[in-house]
C-alpha cells in the first residue's frame, strides 16, 4: 500500500481567532494567529488540532481534504480554500496533487 502520511510535515502552534476546526484550511489573520480561511483565498495551512485557543497548524507535507467544484488536476496545480474547510481549484497555493477520489470528493496533495 502506498502511504504519504507524515511526509515532510511541519507544524506550528498558533493562536486561534474564530471557529477553527481540525482538518480545515486556515489563514493567517493577525500576528501569530490563524482563522478559518474564506472562500477563494489562498490558504496558509491546515489545522491539525485545536485546543484552549490554540491550533497546531500544518504548513507543509501531505494532506487529504474534501474538494468542491471540478476535481483538481493531478500534478502541480493551484488550490484555494472553498470557504467550508476544504479546497477547490483556483489561483492560490501551488501544490502537487497525488490523488483524487471523485466518489468521496477528496484530493491528496503535498503543500
């Protein structure tokens, strides 16, 4: 079985503003602070855990997130937040998409 979990993961602990949930895209909203990423905006990273006003945020490595709209292309492409914690194709963060599951509507990529 091919597995990318743990590849080149880098996480930082930052303050949280708003309702950030684990597994959702986030944006830097203030000094040392992340907030939920708005629709069609380049996301900064993905919240991995949230507790007591702080989030562990993954900035690099492999992640698998739900997508909306047209399925992202495999290979080097650009993704933005879809406003509900996932991603969609758009001019934003360049990533390498390794897998797309059109049934589950998820895509796995390296950021």
